[in-house]
C-alpha cells in the first residue's frame, strides 16, 4: 500500500519525504595544511574586553642556601666555642651569625633564635647595668640526634657542633649575597 502511495506522489510531482533526514553534503579531499588549520574552529575576532589577563605568579620565597657537608667539616676543626658569644652586642652577633630566625621579647631579655639542621641556638641579650646597651649574657642549645633535650643536658661537644654549623650557614648566606662580614654594610664601625 505504501508503494502505491509513493508511486502516486511521483506521478503528481510531489517530492517524497526521506525518513533518514537531509542528504549529507559531499565530502571533498583537502590538503593537510587546510585540515590542520583553525579555520572555522575559533571566532575570527576576539574582543579585547573578553580576554582574561593572568596575573604574574608571586615571587618565590628566599631559601636559605644549602650548607654542604664539606663546609660543615671545614668548620669542625677548630670548633667554634659558644662561650665566645658572651659579651657580643646585637651588631656583632648579627655580623657573625646573620639574621635570627626568631626574635623573642621576655623583658628584660631579648632572645635571638637560630635554627640549624638538628639544633636550635637561643642567644640571650640583657641590658648593661645602668644602660640600654644590650649584650649576650648566656646561650642555650636545644635539639640533637636523640631529639629535643630541652637545653638541660646538651654536652659541650654538641653545642660546639651546633655553633659551627650555624657559622657555616651564615658564611654560605654571605657568599650568596656577596657581602664581606668584616665590612659593615652601612659603613659604620660595629660594636659599642
């Protein structure tokens, strides 16, 4: 019956409906450059207002230079004596060990903390009697391979090794920055 209806449409000039959809376009061969081009994929004009401007990434934080094992070995003989810190002022301590990792105010003391790879050195500054000039009165070394010793049972040998490591670390920072520890950066003489 359907065949009869289609033949009648053909005689009357009525186009038959194709249930498969519209006829596909003919495909022609194209060159490789044309096939790989972006033609038709993106709009030809991009409005400036619609383009997002990315912010530059923030600068990386300054890392302390790595202290090589050879630099630590050089400082072990002769080992630094932590008792030599006693009597130093802020400027000379800073010139020797660099900037502290932590500043602690416990009036009347000012405490500077320096971090080594397995130790922490706390340097205690107190004002001179009758003055405002601060000097190192004592120090405390914490840490060690066995864990935190709370500074009570640290042997002298460990305190010497800790100070030697911190001196090597400060020297590595000075070399990286290109500064001479014997010449103050502001031209002033140290101490007082």
